[in-house]
C-alpha cells in the first residue's frame, strides 16, 4: 500500500493555519488508518494554533477504517469508528488502576508526550514528519492512529457528524457527571456555562435523574437548547458579577437556601474557577470541568464547610466502557447529539467555523469531509 495523499489543516504554531497536501503512512503493527468523515471543532483546536510548532489540527473525529495493521484484531475495513484522544497504554500505573484518561505514557495532557505531539511516525508534509494534535489530527482527510485510539460505533442511526463530537465535548460533560461527581437521583445540579460541554453536563444530569438542573450563562440565547436538553431553571448572569456571587444567591433561592448538591464549571474562564464552590451547599461537590490551566485566587471561605472540589480530566474516560454507553443512550433516545450540531462546514471553511465558535453562535460546529 502506498502513502495516502490528502488535504489537512496545518498550523504553523504561531496563530496561523492553512490547508496543505500531506502524505499519511500505511498502518504498521497496532495501527489503524482512518478515513475521516467528520471532525468536531472546540476551543482547544483554536488554542492549538499557538502551541509553538507546526501540527495537523483536530482532536475530535469519526470515520471509517481504510486499512489495518497486521496485528490489529476485532476491526474490519469499512467499520464506522470514533476516535478517542486520551489513548491508554493499558500498562502504566494509572491505566492499571482504572485511570485510563491520565495514562502516564500516551496521554497528550498528563503523559510523557505532553501537548499531544506524535510519538510515532505517521504523516509527512513537504518531506518532513509533522505532529498531529493530541496524536490524532482529525482535521485531515485521513489519519493514522494506534488501535487503542479507535472505538467501533455500533449505532445504525448515528451520523458521522454526531459521532465526531463524542470524543471530547460529549465525553467530558457526560463523564464529569457520571464518572467523576457520580450525581445522585433526586439531587440538585448547577451548570455554569451552557456551551458545548455544559449542555452535555445538563444531559448527563438528566440521565442521572437529578431533580433540579440550573443552567447559568451570560448568553440568554443558549437557554432554549439548555431547556430542551434537561435544564429545569435558568439564570442569566451579569458579566460584572465577580465570581458569580450574585448568581449564587439566586441558586440558593431555588435550592431551599442551602445551595446545590453539585455545581459544574464549564466556561474555561479563569475568573470563574471558584464559582462552583459558591453554588454548592455544605458537603456539596464542585467540579471544574473546563480545564483551567493558570494560577487563580480562591477565597477559602467558599470551602466552608465540608465541600469537595474536583478537577477531572476528560470525564475520567474509560473509552471501551463510556463510548458504548453513550452510543446506547443515543440509540435509546436518552442522549441528543444531532441537535447539538448548530452548523456544519467543509474544510475550506475552517476559519468561519472558528469565528462562529468564538462568537458563541454554535453549540457545536463540525467539519464534514
């Protein structure tokens, strides 16, 4: 098999990107060549434009298997698949102890290859190897990945566009509720930020049969979708409300003056890193979902009393368990995915997809190939 020549979105690492022709290697040993059909767009993709080196963009994707390495079993050419960026090695301390999302070897966030750069040969641009975002590079017509990055999609109903968003935004929101916080039936839940991730926190809270689900956002237009997905109440926040302390008073009015059992921060705004602590009652659980990675100040009074603050990565994803569960919820009409996709684009419209995302126009934008 010869190298595949295809189009891909490539950043120079300095804030710019262009559509280039690249060559993708044939699969070897435990690798799978995937023909990408759709790729979700999220803020991490935009951030990766400034990671300081050239990479192929994209870390959410779905498609079909184009070719298999000789040691790959359990898959066939043509199978519809979803890609998972937190690729577990299955051998390290964290993988052996059930924390596949923070694999010490393969994770692009916590592992030895921090920042998602490829640790094996895969793609060539202008005669030189080029890394792929989160070891995937889904904004390319083809990508070569490890077998452990691939989950078969057994749904007969799901579109490739819907499947593509499972591998980050959906999994992060769903897993933060189900795996990390373990939201209980009849509980009260606050979701700060009703964007792509926050909407999936709302959906998951509804799946867990939370009694009260309160969506908070500064963009009132997002509340229609939030209510459709399960929010029982909404609070329009003021951008001048420092730490959302005023919004927290409204939360208490809706929760017997105590506060919520759980609160999830889904905005990636550093100034709101402590906001979920203000929303929960004594002994409540605050969850920092969005992955704030900078120094912030927290008033320790917000921890009083017995409150928990957790910072899970990728919803503590176990791909071989969580992806099939999400697919089953979708097939049983308990989890909406198609409805999350506000707009689809072709690869040449990537700049517009980024602009729409940054302006808050989309719950989720998807590139279709």
